[in-house]
C-alpha cells in the first residue's frame, strides 16, 4: 500500500518533502497534486516507473509524458528555446500550460518522441509540486492522473489513495487545481494542440 502523505498546501513541511524526494530517487512512483489536477510521477530515466504509470493509465508506449520543472533555468537545460518562444513561455509560466519543444541531449531517449525528438515541459504554479521539484534538483517526469474512461484528472488525494493506493508508493494529499488538464502549446508545429485550464487568449504562434 502507498504511504499517504499530508503536505501543507502553503508551507510544505521540509521533512515530508525530503521523504517524497528520497522515495522518487529510489525509483518509486508517486501521485501528487498540481495546478491542473493530480498527476503520476517518477524521476527521469526510471524505465520501470514509466511502465507502471502507463499500466495505471492504460496507455501505450507512444503516450507523451511531461517534464515538470522548477523554473525557466531548469527548463532551459532540457529543451531548445528560441527568443520568441522564450518570451511566450515566460509570460505564461508558472501556470497550467504544457509546451512541446525539441529536446536537448539531457533528455533521456525513452522520454522523447522518437520520431520528432520533442518533449513536453511545464512550470506548474503549485506550492507542493514546486517544493518537491526544487528539492529533487531535476524535473519530475509526469502524466496527468486521468483514469481509463475519464477525460479529467482526479482532484482529491483520498480518492486517489482509495482507487490506486495498492499500485503506488506514495500518495500526497493536497489542494490542486480543478479546471482540467493543461493547455498544450506545440511550439514545434506552431499550434494549440489542446485547450485546457490555461487561457489561449493572446497566444500568438
């Protein structure tokens, strides 16, 4: 059964954040709140973790994972960003947006779209998520916790624990956004791939 961890939404307890980070580094899979619902996550390069998340989500190898970054400096190590994209991303982050960009050599091959060499990245506007990513020192590889047959992520930690506690290592309780999945901005194809929680008003591609 998963460890059920109740982290304060405004002032995350350092010892609990450290416990989660240590679990991630050991190869565990966690469920955690974000600004766009709950997500499943593991560390970069955790092949077994990716397979576990795919099994929970009932998705195949072509499923796109997203790298949740602490800030723009961290994001810039993993994707190629030109000046115009830099300005757009800075104007929309932190927030409920996922950006599709070409990955750098720092991105594990298993994480990239193998045909297009792209990866999704985002900077969440969520205190708990930010505390974990900051302590980890690298992005969390994540997928929205959308159950098979549903269109929206789960938004309650106790519900996640009841449904998936037997297949996860840690479930974090915390307040999360309830406006649905992120808006996906594909900066390679220059289009909005999905309209979600983030407003598309004023986005010029």
